[in-house]
């Protein structure tokens, strides 16, 4: 197995990347020093020590520009989920996303130059969990703009527009079908069974069905809004979002990752948790519960408390 490089831009590799196990990611990490060095030279940047412990598939560090301004450079392995990160950040400028100054993608590598959000403390290190609910919901409300209003129509666009076209983003149904197929294989191979077979069939069917039967407004989704991806900001907007994995689809989906990250409440009373997030985000309670059931079945065996939450939701009559 390829070993990650010891130094990148003169600094030790953060632990988050050093722990990588995926063979393709580790091979990419072997090229990371050259990739980062090339971007730094071409964009005339000087790297400072990277953030630690860092992410699992991107090297992220504060940098100085030729004019002495401090920014943040992210050089990322462009895996399938994060394919449209830069396009989503560009679309959400002024709506609660950190400022994106420059971006490019070359092969399996994406580079983003962003503002250095100050003070930049993750929501995960602030407030109690119930208070975090309110922040996450407020961020989602700011980001929730109908696709036509946010991106315009594909057939009525200025050729020079910096805003990405709606057709450049994938539908949520595509991601859900991919994840449901993977989960079905995991459930079939699990010994002992993770969940009753009937609940697995129903939950994964729901996970495929819900993104297709959304009759409300379609929006550009973050899909990975969690307390680690919301930062404190000393500007007019107190909180800013980073690290989206954009798809277009049902706004109910975007509260799910926040709930999965609070395992204690997820298991204790997932229905009440879903209702609270639905109310705070201005969503339908029943649909939010159904989405949570589907996602918990899909995540069972991968995300610690998901199976227990799925059983509780089914026992509470969520269908």
C-alpha cells in the first residue's frame, strides 16, 4: 500500500489524512506534495501550517497571497460525493457560505481558495446540542432558495455567468439510489442481521422513493451539514457553511446529517428530534420522520446509532 508523504509544503501531514485507508486516496496522497506545490506557485501563495487534525480527503491550510492577505487553500481528492463542492459554494455566495475566491479542478484534484473565516470555530465546539439545532436550521433557511431563483434556467443563461447551471448538479435521487444499493449489499452480508428484513426492504425502498416523489420546491442541497461544517464568523452573518456536497432535491434531506451526529438524542427519541428540526427549518414533520427512518436504515452498520434509531422510529409507527 502506498504511504502518504511525510511533508506537504514543508509541514507534516495532518492526522486526518495520515489515517487514510482507501488505496486510491493513499495513492493520491503520495502525489499531494507536488500537487500543493504547483498550486502554491501558480497562485502565488505561501503556505502556513495546515489545520489539524484536518479532514479525511483534503489538505486545508491558511495561506498568504502575494499582497499579504491571509486566505485558506483547500486541495482535495475529488471523490464522487464532493464533485460539485466549488460550484455549490459559488452558487451560495452571500447566502451563508464562506467566500470562494478561486477554484479549479484538474483530474482527481480540486483546489479552492477561500476567505479565512474568523474566528472560525466549528459549531461542534460551541453551544449545547439543542442550541446547535437552532443554528443549523437557521443556516439551512438562508441557503434554501428555489433552484430557478438561485441558478436560473438552463436555457436562459448569460454565457459569461459565474453561476453554475442547474444541469451541472446531480439529482438527489441519483445519490440515494447509489447509497441504497451499497446498503442493500451490506445488509445482505451482515451476520447477525443488522435489522429485520422487512424493515430493511421498506427503509431502502423509502430512501429511493422519497427523492423522486418530492412535489415541493427543489433546492440546491448541502447534504452534509453537520456541526463540523458550520463556523463562527465575525461578519454580518454570524455562522458560515463550508464543505458542501451539493445535489438538487428535497429540502427535508438536509436536516438529516445534523441529527445523525447527535447519537444520544437520535436513539432516545428520534421522532421528537425529527419534529424539532422540521419545525425549526420550516419543514413537514411527517416527511422529515420518513426521511430519517430511511436514512437510518441506509446507515445501519456504518453509523453507530442508526440501527437503534430505525427500530425506534418503526416502533413509533413511522412508515
